[in-house]
C-alpha cells in the first residue's frame, strides 16, 4: 500500500472498529466494572465523593466547598464524559476537519486536567497543615529549605490571584526533582510529572469566602493541607 | 506567629536559605555529580546527544535533524538553565511582584516541556516504524484497535499543521488509560501522565524538508518510530 | 553597514535614546498633561473612576462592584504602569535575552487588555438594559435578528462560566461585520476590532453574589447594560 | 416573561430567525456584492490575491511566499468559512453544550486572526524597507527614537523564533499610543488597536529559506517593508 491509500484504508476501517469496540466495551461493562479491553473514548469517569466532611475545613465554608465540588468538579466530569462520545462520533466520520477534531481534543485535555486536579486538590485537604519531619526534609533537599519551598509556592499562588490557574508541587520524573509549577489553566502542565500537592487558584476556590484576598485563601489552604496524602503520592 | 508575621519571617529567611543552599550545592557538586541535597533552582540540565545517526533517518534530512537538535533543543536547554538563575535571584528579593515571578515560572514550564519532549522525541526516532505484537495489542486494548489509535494520532497531528504543538500517546496514571493528547505548545500537557510516543508538530520539525506538507511528515515520522523505546517507557 | 554591525549600532544607541526620551518626556509632562512627544514605555495610565453609583446596579452588590474596581481593575493599572518601567530597563540592556523580554511584553499585553476591557465593562453598565430601535436594528442586520445576537452572546458567556474570559460584541474593521467574540483571558482578542459591548466572565465578576450561577449573572448583566454607551462606540 | 421563560423563548425563536436570515442574505447577495443586511455566520470571506510579485521579494523565495499564501493563508480562509457554517448549525440547536459552542468560537477567533493578519502581512511587504521622514518622526514620537522602536520590534521577533506568533506595531485607540505587541498566536491580540506593521513569526514564514535563523529573516522582512501601506493604515 502507498501511504495515501494506507491512510484511506485506515480511515475506512476506523468506523467499523469503533462500532465493534463500542459493543465489546458495552458487553464487557455489563460483566465487569473495570474491563481489561475497552475503547478509550467510551471510558466514563465516575465522580469521586468529597473525601472529608465539608463542614470541617478551618476557614473555607461548607457552602463554598459544596459548590466547588458540585458545580466545578462535577461539571467537568460530565463534560469529559460527554466529550468522549463526541470524539468517538467525530473520529468515525472521515470528513471531520482535523482542526475541528482538535477543538474536541482540547476540551478533553482541559476537562481531564480539571477532573484529576480537583480530585487531587480535595484529597490533599482536610488535614492539619503540618508536614512530618521526613517529608519536610525531602522538600528541603530539593529547595534548600522547607521555607524556600513555601515562599515560592505562596508567591506563585499570589501571582495567580484574580484569574485562573493551579499551583502544583510535583515530582518531575525525567529531571528527578521536586519542583513547584505555575499552571495558567487546567490544560497547562509539566510533562512527565507526578503531582504531589495541588492548590486550586481559580477564583471559585476562594471568592465566595475571601473576595479578592487571594493571600488569605493561600494561608487557609496551607493550614488545611492533608500532608499524609501528599506523602503517599511521593 | 500570626500568618502575616509568619509570611514576613519566611520572606526574610529565604535569602539566607538560598545563599546557604547555593554554597551547599556548589560544594556538593564539587564532590559528587548527583548530590542528594541541592537547591532546585541551581539544577543545571546537561544536554543529551542525539541518540541516533542523523544521516540514518529515512525521509528526514540530516540538515533538519542537526538544526532541530542544535537550535531548538539546545536553545531550550540553555534558556532553562539561565531561567533557573533568574528564579533564584527573583525569589530572594521580597519586592519582586508575584506576577513578574510567574513570568519566569511560565518560561521555566515552557522550557522544561521543550527539553523533556525533545529528548523523548529524538529517542523515539531511529527505528523501523513497526511495533511488536505485544505493544500493538496493548494499544488496541485501549483504543479498540491499533488502527483507531493510528487514525487519531495522525488526525491530531494534521490539525496542528501550520503552527506549533505536540502529539503525545501517554499513559494517564490517574485514569489508567492509554490516550492520545493534543498539546498546543511546550506548556500544554496532560497532568499525571507518562509520555510514551511523542511527535513534534512545531514547524521546525518538518518545514525545511516538507514545507507545509504536514501529512507527509507524519507518514515519515511514523515510519521511523523506535517502538522499542516506547515499549520501555510503558 | 552590514546587517549585524547595524544591529550592534542600534543596540548601542538605544540606551542613549531611552535616557534622552525619558528626560524629554519628563520635561514635556511638566508642561502639559498630554505631551505630543513621549516614550511609550514611560506612559503612566491614570485610573478611571467608576462611571456609575456602585449602589445603583440592579442585582450586583456594591461590595462586589467596589472590590472588582479596587482590586482587579486598579491592580491591573498598577501592574501595567510597573511593567512599563521594567520594559524600559530591560530594553536598554542589550544582554536581556529576547525570551525574557517577551515575558514582560506578555504581561504588558495582558494588563493592557485588562485595563481597557474593565474600563469598557464598567462604562457599559449602569443603564436600563434596553437598546433603542436603531441599535437593535443594526445588530439585527448583522445577526439576522436581535434575538440571535442575544442567544449567541449568552451562550458564549455560559461556556466561560467557572473560569476566566470575556464576551465582546465588536465591530471588525477589516471584515466590516458586527461579531460576538469569545476571549479566554485579557490577552485573547480579535485583531483590528472596535469593542462595543463588553461582558466580564472572570469569576470575580459574579462569584461573590451568584456563586457558580453564571447564567443568572448574565441575566443581571444584560438587565443593567448602558446601551447608550454602546451606541456611541459604534 | 421571567428570565428563564425568556431564555426558552429566545432559543426557540433562534432557529426560525437563522433560517430567515439565511434566505434574506442569499437574496441580498444575489442583488449586491456587499449587502447591508446579512447574517454574520453566513459571511463567506473572499481570499485576497498576493499584492506583489512573489519573485520580487529580496531574500524571501518565491517558493516560500507561494506556499505561505496558498497553504497557510488560504487554509485559514477555508477553515473560517467552514467554521461559520458549523456555528450557524450549532447555535440553532439549543442542546449544543455551551463549552462545545465555544470550541467553535475559539476556532473562529483564531482563523479570523490568521486571515486578517496574513492579509496585512502580505500587503506590508514588497516595498523598499525605507520609511519616509514623516512616519519615522511619528514613530519616534511614541518610542523616543525610530531606533528604539526598531530595537524593540526586532527583540520581540527574536524571542518568538522557534515557535509561533506575530509582532505588531499598532495604534492603541484607547491609550492613544503607538506600541509594539507580542502575540503568541493568531488569537492573542491587543484590544481596540489598529494594526499598522505586521510581521509573521510562525516558522512557516522563514524556515524554508532560513532554517532556524530567525534574526536573518527579521533583517530580510524589515528590508522589504512597504512603508507606504503602513502609513495609510495610520
């Protein structure tokens, strides 16, 4: 086959494969919660409940936490699940322009980021805000001191005040370093990095309780960190 | 300490910590290539040589490969190393506005992405373009069939033609799925994902040889994939 | 001169020109509020007061409006003025890497957008929400009907809920069309376009009063539009 | 009507209006090249031919110019025209999720930027590279000197080397200043600004002739500027 006939052939066979995959996946799903074989675009993400009592955070209101979970997180889960269906449809139609297909892939990337980051965010809240000596020492090893780490983490957060974004302490697997990352939105991220501590700086994470006072929210966030969850991720 | 005196204290102690860390790191570096204790902003990335004979790619010229490595990749290594120094300086000065600090963090993120993605790209080139049965089967498990995977991978690439970006087949560690990702630039990425196969769609990856014919470049890229490297990453 | 000696010469003469320009500009500024000759990087933007009584909006609280003006708008004015100084400094030093210079130019672009869009936003609020027949007819001419325009304007706003962005009805001067534009942040914008009606969809524009209910905020925004201001811009 | 019944009503009437608008527009188009009444989503952009002899540029090859015009510019015209049709369809279906609608609006914004910027770029090429005294003096008035302007314009361009973007000298209508702007892609732009001189820094503007040598391309671009066109825009 030449390359271009190969491309035609590929495209022709995709619709059939997608249909077959969908049926296999549906059958598998009926038999088993996590089937080994499934078509990625059919994957439906199941929302994770809040891992702590929303009344229990010190300085973040139950109302804000509930709204954050029910609107921003669940909204992204629903959008992600819906986008997967649109991707399946769009890929099976060879006439879909590639740039429109990428509009859907962009939405998938943003929603995947939103879903995962929100799950990490909620599950690194609900703690005492005190990291144990071992973790502090590991962080100090990468940053010179725990205080340098904290100063940078706060500064990135303050710079994101008034807009969207995330601050992530991550373990970069290629560089083998703990680093803080600035992220402008759900789709900005360091490649090949395990997220350890995740702070939401979208305004929906604090405006309802703190208005524009992002620095106060950062204080509150750090005072509620569940460092045990962070240690497990590392 | 109140939160705000704590912040003042933190900031005051950072300059000292940074200086100390720098000396420790310098001393450590003198004794040892990979010291256990180092300040992250001091980390200097060492460029990785081209892992294949640049004359040996089938359909990508030596001239393009050499320029890609020497200008785009090495340019990013140098910029990343230089930005780290600027970050150390800027963090030790409490008067640096947070939004200007984040300008440097954005550059760090972009250059980190560029460095890592280019290293993955070069090291997944130089092969036969044929994945073995085991890997094809793993990919088919996630996508329904290997052809569906290839069709989507190509389509994302075509949609990025004429601009910047990357296509990445990655293993999303949270979702436990193999997925293809659209990335608009070095700083767009899926969170918590191990990159497996990386295709550069910046125009410097093909314009010199293929002009605007991005689809032909994608054919050529796929024909030169070193699938053994991809399998090792998974 | 060869091109490269010309570049050297240019760079050498820039520091002198910048200094001279600064003095000229300072002298001019002493004599005249809006001097004909000034160096662009010295331009200091003067904040515009709220053009309406912040207690008078129907459904947006005085507290939110005051915070929006005093924190988000004034914050951007201050940042823009400060960035200009940094640009002057950075340009006069030939050793500034171009990618770091562009970090400042990006900040200038974002802050310029924030300042101008906020001024337009505040000055198209405080009205009755009713456009007169002439304006409705002009909008209907471009969109098929006024209702089509409103439906699209609302839909773009709803899609921006939960993040950052703006919706702008603008007159595209090249295309000679009235169009609604989606903008993801202060720096996303249609080129060569006169903004007519500007709606802030950053969460600080509504979270304090409406939580995550972006659609209700859009209702309220439209009910408070000062259409006379919009008509004047057209 | 309550706000929510009003929204329902609006949505119901949109499909009808869109259909009517399409017929009116078609009828108008039959009678007149530039009808006063048309539906904005039906607007089909007519490509502008290259305004100069593609063999005549000094240092940019005919092959590159032809490819740039035929692939990158015409590709965007076609995509823009196609996206308008998709927008009309998507808006008339009330069940279209707002975030998917915005995926199309984003593409419209990017393609609108690409079309307009490319037209400005081509029409400010083909000249002698020498601005007359009056224009140089106007630029010097804003920048301190013509050399400061040129130094900044070049520096922004160099910082964009190896990726995507535009450099634009524009007249900001709100600030009443001539300023140089950094643009990361077709959809990054200063609001309320008349573009005067436009330099394409996407790699397709130079890779074919200059490889990674962006600075040489900038020299060539400036030597070919049609300053008379720039003066007319101001």
